[in-house]
C-alpha cells in the first residue's frame, strides 16, 4: 500500500522539463504536493504531511563521531553506503563508512556528518525511492 502511495505521490506531483541545457533538469512542484522542492545538488524537501504519512523519522547525531545509529538508517546502493541527512529541510544521502555493527545498530563515520545533523532512522526505503524517482529522467514517462 505504501509503495503505491509513494509512486502515486511522486508521479502526480512532479513535472520535468529540460529547456536550456540537457544536463539541467528544471522541476516544477505542484503546490500542496508531497515533494516541495528538488535540486540535484541539494536533494529534496518533503511536506510535513508526506513525512508523517511515509512514517519517516529523524534522530540527531551527537558529537564529532563515530556515531551509533539503527541499522534501519543504512542505505546501500551498489558499492556505496550512506544515510539520509536532513539539514535545513533538505534531505540528501551522505556517504558513510561502517566501522562496526551489532544485531540492531551500526557504528558509522562520515566526513559529511556533523554534530546535531538529523539522520533518517525510519522510512528510509521511501526516501530512497523518492530520490531515485526525482533523479530519473523517466518519471514523466510512467503510465501507472
């Protein structure tokens, strides 16, 4: 059900158009949509309602690291490992190095994380799907 919800949210909220340069993508966001802003450099912003509906929660990392976080926060994409950080409302994946792991937690380090940064600890698969769709050139071609 949630998978269908995220697909519907993204498919109905975004309109992609490339005008001046093929490498640049301009995103027009419909007012009141789940995704409120998108930038290839900065990541994306979600509405409070979308964060609640997708059950995304964040927790602050404390100190200069290494940090112990739930395994649910970890994102693995091919040969990269990261977490989703929220800073100033922008959500983006940052690379991390796994130093240790237990049954439920992992110990990470990262040059991109700082004291008090917000790291997504639940709803991470939905953030990954949102990011993948936003960075795909085929979102507007979906027929479902």
